[in-house]
């Protein structure tokens, strides 16, 4: 399919500064028209690519995008699992620290009781010793 000379011979200044995508299309069409003018494309002897084949569609990478989103979802799920595990460890460590704190408090009371008993024994021994003398 060849374009006739002069059918799409517009420059970017004629159209009022279109977008980059539109400029690319116009450039391709102008190039094809230039080939026609030089008789490099005799009518019917050679098939030129259409604009859609030369300019990739915006959704050509949809497979890569879906793969990216699947990977992102997997990474987020793994991150959520790791955060949950860390929270579990923090809670477990806190409860164990509470247990250790209670034991130390109880042992501290036991040590105080043992000191009192030791003082009572020392006093009693001192009394017995004074009675024997």
C-alpha cells in the first residue's frame, strides 16, 4: 500500500503543534510520500507497512505490566508476612520480659526474707553466746 504524493504532506507547523505521537505519524507519512516522489515505490509492486505497524500501540507492553504487578503483589505479601512475624516476636519478647521481671521481684522478696531470717539467727546466736558467758 503506497501513499499518493501530496496526500498527507503536512508539517507540524500546519497542524498547530500536535503531540509527539502525532508528529511521529506525520514524519512517517511524509517519508513515505518522499519515497513515492522518487519513484522508489511503484504502485502495486511493493507493500509498505501501515502506520500501526510502524508506530507501536500504547498497550504493547501490557504483558510486562501485568508481570510487574504480580511481582509487586508477591513482594507486598512477603513483606506483610515478615512484618507480622516481627510483631509476633515483639509481643513474645514483651511477655517474656514481664515474666522475668515478676521472677526478679519475687526473688528480691525472697532475698529480703532470707536477710531478715539471717539477722534473727545472728541476734539469737549473739543472745545465746552472751548467756553462756
